[in-house]
C-alpha cells in the first residue's frame, strides 16, 4: 500500500498533513556522559563492596545450612556442630562433649574485678588523656565500655567532648585488654582531660 498524497481528489479532512513537505527532525546534540566525582566514586565503590559482602555472607550461610542438613541427616540430628549451635538438645546433654572445648572455661570468673578493670583502663589512660592536649581541649569525658568474655573491648563510646576528642578517646580505650571471663562486663568510665 502506498501513502496518499494530497492531490486534491481525496478528502483532506482525513489527512491533515496532506500536501505538506515533511522535514526531518533535527537530532538533539547528545551530552557527553556526566563525569563521576571522587566522592560519587567512593560512594559507588562503598555500595558495591557492601553488596559483595552481603552476597558472600548469604552464600556462606547457605553453605553452612546445607552442611548442617547433610551432617544432621547422617548422624541422626546430633553432632558437634549441632551441639555448639544449640547445646540444649537432648542428644548434646547425654555426655557428648566438644573435644575442642577448654575445660578451664568453667574455672573462669563471671566478670572482671574492679582491680582488673582499673588496671586495664590504667594501661590506656595516658593515650586517652593525651587526646585532649592533641586537640586543644580540656574537660571531662565519659566512656561507655563493653568488655567481651575474651577480655577485649567490644565497644567504647565516648561522650562529653568535641567529636574529634570523643573519637580519639574511644579509639584509645578500645586498645585496653582485660583477663578472660565467662560473660564480660559493661560499665562507664570517666577521664578528666
């Protein structure tokens, strides 16, 4: 079928553009792609890294679940891994013990003593107090600290000073070490800088 031309013998109301010369549309000039700034690149790379880490974590969890399913099927639902994850199962209480467990764990104290806390905090006192001098600030800073059972500082959050001082004090306190205990301890410790 050929297109109609506006030669006058047809109804022009059906073809309003009949007889008009059609000019090709001028293409809009394409803009070059926007160049990524350094901050945008860092943000993009950070997002990509988090996504890779999330996928890797999911993959490992799937593998662990599959491995647990396979071992529990072969051992009737009770093995060392199952007992580590959920020691309350009946099969774990029937005298089965983890060969890798340290019998000295039962001899550990529940939490560090006051003297052990003072000693551990005293070892990092100099570097914590120097944070005020380095940043030209003096005053009181309180640090909320959580010690894990391994004797390491799980978290330390300083407050009461400017951001740089708080960050510096928190970092110094995180280097403190304490004796191993069963459950660790959470407490607040004050420094005058």
